[in-house]
C-alpha cells in the first residue's frame, strides 16, 4: 500500500500501463503464431497476409516502446526469409 499520494498515483498508472503493455505483447505473440502456422500450411497467399499484419503489429509495438527495435527487426527478417523460402 502506498504511503504518499504520489506513490498511490504511480501505482494506479502502473496498473493501467501494465494492462496496455500486456495487450500489446499478447497481440505480437498471436501474430507471430499465426504467421508460423500459415508458413507451415504452405499457402503463400495466407502467409503473405499474415506476415503483413505481423509486421504492422511489430512496428506498433516498437513505436510504443513495448519491444526493442532490434528484436522486431529480427522477427521481421525471419518472417521474410521464410516467405522467400516458401516458393
């Protein structure tokens, strides 16, 4: 329990931001999972659409500071190489 009003406010802000950050991380994980499944199925069209959504989600996570840009770039590189190899 917070002892000062400012500590109580920080606790409230942390709770709110934790929910937002968790939502972003979950979205990224779900998008990566859908891309991997689409790549496994071997359907290039579905994989391309899933990859575009995933890249967008990764970029948004980086923009809001929820993910490091190098991590997002690594995921994007793996996805694009997998798409090229799908031919």
